[in-house]
C-alpha cells in the first residue's frame, strides 16, 4: 500500500508496510501514482502530454524512472505486500499476562471544575475518594508480581488532581524506591497535574523522582479560563502559569509536557501553542477534546478543515523556528522513522487492558483511565487480580487488523488502530473506530513525516 501527498513543497511517497519514505520530484510522483494501473507505454504518453512544455522530461527520463520504481519494488521499498496480518493475533498472545504499567488514580476528586472533563470533574461517574497508602502499596506490589522479567515499570499518578493526595504519592514513590533493587525493577513515575497545588515541595520531589511531569495548560488565557475554572467559576491561568514556569525552570526544561486541550472554542489551536511558547515552554502537546458530540465543547465537522490546516501551520512553524535556532517539541510530531516502535506495538497499540491498567482509589482494575466508571469493563482488583478474563481477552484480541475500517488505511501501522476508549465511546465497540479522530491522526502523521523528511534532506544538502 502506497500513500502519496504534497505538503510544504515536498512530494512524499510512503510505502505503508515497509515504512519507506521517498521524497521525489513531481514527475516521479506522478509516475508512481500511475505505476500500478497503467502500462509503461500509457505512463509514458500521459507524462509526456502533461509535461509537454518541459525539455527536461523526455521519454528516456520516464523509462529510467519506471526502472527505478521497479528496483525499489524488488527491494521491498515500494508497493510492499502486507505480511503482518496473519501474525497479528500471535503478537498479542505472546505477551501473556505480563503487566508493565499502571495508572494510579490517587484522587477521584479535583479542585477545578473543567467544563470538558471526561472524568466528570474527577469523580468518574462515582463518588469522590482518595487512594490510601495501603491500597497504593498493594497496587505497586501487584505490578511487581505481574511484571514477569520486565525490569522497567511505569506508574502514572493521575486523577482528578493527584496533588490533592500528595503525601500518599510521596509515600508510594518512597516505598517503590525501597523495594526496586530487591525485586530487580526500575520504577519510572509520571505526574499529571493542573498545577493549582504546586509548591516548592512538589517541585523538589517531582524533579527528583518523576521521570516525566504533565502540566495542564490550554494556551491563551481567555481560552484556558473559558473551561479550566474553579468551583467559584474563576479561571486558573494566572494562578498556575507562574508555578509551571518555576517547576520547568527547576527541571532544566526537560522531561515535562504542557498538555493542552482544544475544543470547538479554539480550533485555531496554533495560537495557543504560540501562547505557551511565549511563556517559555518548549515541550508541548495539544489534544482534541474527548466529550459527547452534543457537548458545546465538542469539535464539529465545520471545525475539521480548520483543525487540519492548523496542523500544517504548526509543522511549517516548527521547521522555521528550528532553522532560527528556537526549536520546540510537539508531542504528536515525535516520530522515529528509522528505529521506531516494533511491529508488535504497531499492530497492538498501547496495551490497554493487557499490559497497561488503571487502578481506582478502591483498588479496582480497568483497561485504562478512560474506561474507569464503565462497570462492564472492570477487570478485577489488585488483591484478587484479573478475574474478568473475558474482558481482558477482548482487549488482547483487539488490534489494527480486527478493525475492519482500518483495512485499507495507509496510517494503520502508525496509529495501531487508534484508541480503544475513543472507539468504544464513538462506535460502541473497542473494535470500532473514532472517525473524526482518524482524520486528525492522519493529518498529524503527514505533518510529522514531512518534518522528518525536511530534516533529512537538509542533512544531505549540508
């Protein structure tokens, strides 16, 4: 399967199953587009007619280009057949019951009342609660017990707002550090926070112990304060920005992300990216809102062309700033074309429900944080383990090849079939798709590949 597109002056040809990327001139681009459906003589006639005014496009050039395409095909770099479909089920079954990551919901409560919150302001359709140290400790032990020979274990402190249970977070980190050498494990912690309760203790401890910190900021003050308000209806922007700046500075500007959400109110989200850059932040992410289609914040079909254009504007701006020595990172444009995710990850995705699970304050297990509160997806608990094996097997058998709509999609080995939670909430099935999200993802991938292409060509020119 081949995908061709033009962006920022580049003619890009992607071979889906080999992962090969080709930046070609417009004549080669057109010949590749015709290659599988026309004879060589037909291609020659079509190209000569289209470029009749160009002296540099001759019959000899065309046939040489056709020969080059044939060579690439023989080398497995163009029109490569799909050899992964038959092995898709085997890849996931090989993982067994190994768990490598937990999302600890240390606080099912929040000090903000964000209008678009997928977690019902931290309550997840249930009661407000804080995780006890005993429950968290058992969760960490459960992770160790079920991690097999895997050394690196991931733990996310999540909410609600985890800083509302900060003392427990610190105790859990200290407990993990006290046991990791004895069990031959290495814990890597992530903290996600709205920033309201950040103080010097949070900064010092996080910068010492947290592998990554995710900071919630929606960009422009007026956009942020539209949704991210306290229970008095007051915006939080002015209170959190100085704290975020202090934390990031103390962190040396590394291993953090400003995590924004764009909604129907700001499909022009590059303006929010620019606002965060103006504040000195360089590790950025802007995510499309996850909410009911009838929610006022929901992105609409009218928003779609605006958002797609914004992704292109952002990609071009990133390259421009890099050349000026003022580069930054955008999470969705981070792609390794040379040694990226293995084929197992490309087919299987994030591992929700199998390798990755969420733990509620009461110790219940769910496939991921976005399924918490959906009782039919409850897997079990941290004391008894996974008792609902039927749900786990549904997630184990879920991959990009079980989603029929993904069959002829060029991006399927980049998105791995997409988010199961988004698919479920959009289609009613974890094997479905979230069509709107698919459109956004494909545009992001086109932009990410273009950026990498531009960087590689610049190296060649140097």
